[in-house]
């Protein structure tokens, strides 16, 4: 499942299309509204391209009500929290520190966008060079430490974590 | 546009002078100049909250009546890095390594 942060960063990395084709992805209606509907209303060109990528390829899940009353999260993140109990074995893609803290307390597994080019490279879906280019495009939007970690994982091919 | 309300505000005279100067240069009025400063200050403050993990990016965008795209642009402009904490990143990397192995 993707939140607004995950969608926009994967798009900027040039990996959104590929991630959606590789994994079964879903987006709550509230996240879609945040990224596409509001984005288009504010004339963000990225929103139109993202709409094209998401249309017909991603399951848009309706959100009937927010069960969580958490004033420090937006409607998009609250939509994900509402849906998660119904969706088994879901991994959330986000780089939002507040939201990830909430997911961690619930035991929901998550991936940050910088790790996805690495996963795709290690699965042989993209080359290391393509993954590196994606990380370079992502660099202005992520923490420097996250960029270096991802580059290191890309070079080590996952061996870094096997040792741990 | 969010609803607005009138708040009586006492400000130092030097800031009042600066607001007048800013208003002249921007071809606007003093109240607008002060509101622009408040928006800029609020944006910087909220970005700090996002960076510390005290509010989410989505909530910050709602509070500032902006989009998530605008938030990233503002963060870059202010030189503020947003993203997962070191501990969260390690959790994500561990899961990524597992997923990579499953796919091989």
C-alpha cells in the first residue's frame, strides 16, 4: 500500500510504474485525493502524470470512515490506518517519520521509497545502474543518510543485512 | 482557502516599520506583508515538526493549506531534510533485504 509520500517519491525516482507492475499495489481513496485530485486542483503537473500511471493499474480502496482520531496525521495516512485491519500481509511504502512511527507501534511492516530501487535491482528487474539513477533522482527528496544507505545496499547486494 | 479570523496583535515598532517597507516594495499593504511573514514562519515551523516526526507530511500540508508537492518544494527551499529516522530506515532495509532474497 502506498501513501502520498511513497507515490510522489517513487514517481520522482522514475520507479512508480515499475513498482506497480512488479507488486500488487493499492491506494486508499484519501491518498488518491491528496496526490491526484488536490494536486491537479493546485496545477501540479506531476499529479496528472501520476493519475495516468495509477489509472487501471492500482486498486483504489474506498475509505468509509476514519476509525483513528490522530490529530498529527493527515487524511491520507488516516485512510491507510482505517484499511490496514482488512488487508492481510500488507507492506506500506512511506518515508514519513510520524506515520512510520505509528505503523511501527502497530507492527505493520514498511518500506521507504529509497529501498525499492535496491529491491528491484537485487531481483534482477532493473540493473544496478538504473537503480543508481533512480536513487540520484530521489536524492533531493530524501535524507542524505538514506541515500548513502541505499547505495551501499545496492553495491553489497543485500549481503550487509545477511551479516547482521 | 481556510477561514480567517481577526486577532488583535501587539508588535514591536521596528517590525511595524519593516512591514511598511516590505509593503511598499511588494506593492501591497502592511497587513498583507505581515500575513506573508506569518505564513513563511508557520511553514518553517511545521517543516521542523515534520522533520522531527511530530506531525506527518499530509497533516502539515493540511495545516498550511498546501499540497504534499508544495511541502517537498518548501523543504528543499529551506534546506530541511524530511524522512524516516535511522531506526526506521534500518527496519526498512532489513525488510528490503528479505524481499530481495524472496524474489531471487
